[in-house]
């Protein structure tokens, strides 16, 4: 009974210390014991395996997988973050950090940079800490969405990227999705639209997320009012596996031109004319989408994790 009570105290102390960030003095008061006893409980918790500490090198990379991706898909660069065993949110954070370091190394004065949206891009812009400023100009590659999570607010990502480097950024006050292709064309021909689309023709760098097609709740929420039964049928019929800026493609990289209509954003053809297109995505669930993007030559730099890289190479060998 005493051993069970001691284990319970160890667990309580460990939760308060590691999960709630309380000090040992605060824990001692909460458990009605002394500070030295709390210290002993925490040490015992580690010895007993109740607390397991993992130290992760955020710059750790999987060079063998990088070489395979470079050779297989003739990429300019490949960055594979070693994330074995990491939770998905931690892995995404580390992919974002790796992408941020890549931009810090490669962006130069005068670069015109286009940016898309997504969770990994959100992690990337928040991880940016360049040692040297660069006179870059950043433009959105797609219009904006209304009341949606910050990871899909392309204007905010544009501003954060530009501000991190001390550069400038350009607004694009248009919705990402409208009712028809005709209305999308009209918006792109507007004064603001022409300014942005002209910039798309001269991009030095494009940074994009790669979405996968699962037609789940999140996709339904993101494309509410646009992902009706007919649109879902077109995605299924076209065998879409992924998208970049809502431009869908199949496993071979072939655009699914009619999958989603009324897109106010850069086309895959325009994107391919960009000198450097950096695709950022990770996780096994994204493997088919990444492979489609690689097959279609929609990107020439890939930042991913080892789980996705292994699966992409496995799929490409079939």
C-alpha cells in the first residue's frame, strides 16, 4: 500500500512539474510536503520510468533519404527532418524550423517571393530568425479565406515572412474561392489582381504547402460552400491525391483541372515557371500528395520528414 501511495505522489509531482510548469516550492505546498521531498519524488519518477525525457536535436537530418530523393526526382535540394517517434505536431514544428533555416540560408536581396498557406508554412514563418536582413518582396499566391484558422490566412503569412527579413509585402484583397471560374478571372483582371499576377510571372522563389485529399471534416470546413457533392465527385473521378494552393493533381502530377472551380490563385503551370519552388509537407498521410507534386515537377525543393520520405520512395518504386 505504501509503495502504491509513493507512486501516486511521484505521478502527482511529475504532472505538476513537467506538465503544469509549477516550481518545486509550489508542488511542496500543494502536496503538503517539503521541497527536498519533491526533488526526491521527481528523481524517483525518472528512475521508475514515469518520466521519460527525450532530447531532440532540431537540426537533425536524414542524409541518406535526402540523397535518394535528390537522385530519384532530380531535385535542387531535399531536406528530410529526422522525426522518428515524434508526435505529428512536433514533427510539423520541426519541418517548419528546417524550412525556416533553409530560407535564412538561401533568400537574397531583391528576391521576389510567393507564399501559399498551410500548417507547416505557419510553423516556418514563426520560426524565422534570420541573422541578416534581405530586401525581399513577398506576395500571396492565392486569395484569402474568411473566418478560418491562422495557418490558412495567407495575408498574415505574407506579412510575417516579409517582416522577418525586413522586406516588403503586397496585399491581395480577393477571396481564394468564388462561385465560378468567370468571377475568378474577373478578380484576377482587377487592378489589385493584375499587380499580383504580374508579380507571379517574375517570382524568384515560391514557398508552398502540399495538401492531401481525404474529404474529411477539416477539408469540408476549409472549403465550406465549395466542396459540394458534385465537387467531391470531380475530385474522386479525377483521382486527385493532393493540391498546391487549391490546384489539385493526381499521383502522376497531372492537374485535375475541373476538380475545384472559382480559384483565385496561381496556376500549377505558372508555378512551374518559378526558378525555385519549395514544397513543405510531412507525415505518411501526405506521401501520395508529395509524390504527385514531385511527379508533376510542381516543386524542385522538398522539405519533409523521414516518415513521408520513406513512404514516397516506397510508392515511387511500385
